[in-house]
């Protein structure tokens, strides 16, 4: 009972069943092998990077840059041993290498203004729309011809613009070298070529001619070439003229005038709207007006009395006696002095052939202001003698024109 077990202490186990720590021992030889493996892997990576690195190709431009750098090496401030004072002082290249010289060429730096303006004028486009230019035929095609107008490109004239009407002998009428005046109708295109016309120039000259004739009250003879509901048609220097039925002396059988000549006057001339209206009646009136003179004393019947004046028959034509030319005195109503159907005498003070109008004057026959109102009969009886006194006045007016 009392016996003790001596081996009891030897049989006691540590609590928690913990295992003892194991230490990994690496020898020096093993560590060297690991380092060698890491170095070899890094060298392999470097070789791979070198293998995939793109190859740099040097061209001539790089070589030129190097040459420039070599030449300007002496001027590189960073390569010179400069003091702080030298850095603050402005550079003076004259003190540097005298072998360096700036090359200066005339083309790069000099400017000749006269030569520049001359070059501009040489390249300036020739031929603005509406401009008249003299040229020479240099080529003939089936659809038109080319005219040398002195520009960088010739002018082109379509066949329909070569003249008025239909041109049957086109190549015979226009020969190489033929000089002619043309009108520019379209400015230059991308090739520098303008479109010209001989027909447009002829029509412009025709409008200028008829405008001048109308202003001077000239009469012309025209050949009637057609008719319509409103009247007759004719040709005037290549322009289409129209004579309304109301402007014919006898407009009943107006179709019978086709193929006949009529003497007409210009009633309306408008180049912008291309409107040319003629009148046979006005031609008869103008024929009578051309026989009249400024300052001439006429006698006629009062046809109508209006608030602004009265109309007097001049034997197929009528003259207007405006209220401002009636008397030098004050008058309330024209009917206080004249009435319709009365025969009066008056001086011709204006002749407008273009409008077919004659202006009259009775105030110049007065010896005193308002005499015509006080004693009209005396003024009319002495009108012939009094008219002689005004002759010098109208002669001076005629000279001032």
C-alpha cells in the first residue's frame, strides 16, 4: 500500500500535447545556389528586353542636325567657361568667332515694290462684266470662237452671241486674226476665261442710239414686220419696237400695215426693261413742232381750262399756258381771264420734242404787272409789237443751251 511507484514521474506527459519547434538549417552552399539562380533570371530578362528593343535608323536629317551642332559647338554658352558677369552681359557675336557669318540673299530680304506691283498687274483678271474690250479671233469651233483679249486666258464667245439674228456663214464671217470689239457678259471662271459677246455690244450701242434720238425728238422710218392684238411690231437697229393701235393715225385695219414703212417718233425708251414704244401720232405732232421757234407769237383757240392752266390749239398740236406764265399779277381763277373757245395770242416759251410738249407765255406781253387782268383786249391788240421786245430775251436763252 505504501509502496511508491518510482517510475511515476517519468511517465508524466506535458500538458496540451505541444510539439517541439523545428529549426530549418540552410547551409552556405545552398544560399549561394539561390543567389545564382536569381542573377541568371535577371540576366535572361535583360536579354529579352534587348532583343525586343526597336532598332533606331539614322537618316540624313539626323546627320545634318549633327553637322549643324558641330558647326555651332563653339557658340554653345554652356560649354564655355563664363563668369557670372559674362552671363549678365548681352552677347556680342562680333567678339566671338569671326569665322561665323550670316549669309544674306536678295530674294529673301530685299523688296522691290515696283516689281511687286507689276507682278500683280500681270496677274490681274481682265474683263469685268459690262466692260468693252478689243480683241482678235484666235480659234474657231463649231459652237463658238475664242478671242484674245490680252488676259492670261482667251475670251470665249458662244455662236449665238456672235451677232444679231441667225449667222449662216459662220466660219466665213469670222476668220483667224479678225479684230473686233466685244462686251464681257460673264466674268472669268476657274480657268481665268471670260465669256464675251458681240451681240450684246451691238444691242447696247443700239439702245444708246435710240435714247439719243428720242431726246432730240428725231423721227425714224420703220418697216412693220408683225402685229398682235395690241398693235404692230417692227425692228429698230436690232431692237424690237412696238406701236400701240392707239398711236396709229388709223388703227381700224392695222394688220394691213405689215410689210409697209411708217414714220414714227419715240414714245418710251427704257433700256433696263427693254421697252421701246413708238407712235405715229407723235411723229405728226413733232413734225409740226419742228416748224415752231422760241419767242414766236402764235394765235390759237382755247381748248380747255384747267386749275393749273389752259390748253391752246396750235393747228394739230396743243400748247400749255401754265398759270405761273399767265400774268405777273395775282389771279384767283383762270376763268376770270380766259374761257374755252376764245382766240388768244401767246409767246412760245418752251419746245420739248422728246415729250411733244409746247409751253406758252402771256405774262411777257404785259407792260405792267396784272395788265392782262385789267385790260386783256389792249394786250392782245398790241401783242405783235410787244413780242418784238422779247426777242432778245429768247435769243439769249437759245444761246445758253
